[in-house]
C-alpha cells in the first residue's frame, strides 16, 4: 500500500494490492508522488504487473510542489522506493 509521499514511479506494483488513492495517481488525476493536485504536469511513467508477467506503463502526472524535489536513486542511478 502506498503511503503519502511515496513515488509510484519506483518499482513495479501489484495492481490487486493498490489502494484507491494510488489508482487516482496512476490515472493522472493526482500527483504520482504526493497525491496533490496543484499544477499537474507530465511526470514520467509508473508500472503495474500484468497477469502474463509483463508490465503495464502508466503516463502519470507530477505536481508543482514535487517537480523540484529530487527523485530517490540508488548507487546505480536507478529509482528506489
């Protein structure tokens, strides 16, 4: 379950375990990172697992407040949770 200020662009999520708020973020109705709605702009992609084992990409939005925050990355430069 995604907590506030969890960036859904990290990892691949199980669609059967996502709460309603996370679906709002995936559909671009709220910021993918914080769930806010002020000044939404394109914010990359989030991914959910497909039943066949693949991934589904979602074009998500990011708000003006989160746009300037750095994305958390690991030592390889990949996004972390």
